[in-house]
């Protein structure tokens, strides 16, 4: 099994979701969870933990990626220079991005 982190890169928050790669396409595993509107990391962890068919190593990898992404989003806000969608895509080429800024 292979999984993909997806992100909605928005002005006021970042949405995080997981898809499962199926052949040449993908299938949603979770809905989007939004940071800082909600505790997206905790919600993602709970959702992944509820899916016993996902290997533990994949859950850990996805949560680590989510942590890096949230930290990067927060870093831009803390510096009063939010990272652009293009910067985020360049920094995290393994994540599928959507959104605008």
C-alpha cells in the first residue's frame, strides 16, 4: 500500500488529508483537517489510528510529514512572511498541493 499526504495551502490555514494510491489514481482515506482552525495533527492521528488496515510505519510517516508541513506553515506566519504555495511545493515535492496565495 502507498499513501499520499495532500495539502490545501490557504491564507489563514492549511488543510491536510491522506489519499491511498491505487494504480495510477488515488482514493481518499481521510477528509481535510485544518490547522490552526482545529488541531489538524491530532484529528489526523485519530483518523489514521481508527484505520487498522494502515500499517503503523505508514501512519508514522504521514504524521511526521504533517508535522513538518504545519511547522513550515507556522514558520512563515511567525516571520510575517507567509510561504507561498510555490515555495511549499518546492519544499515538499512528495506532498500534493492545492490552494492559492
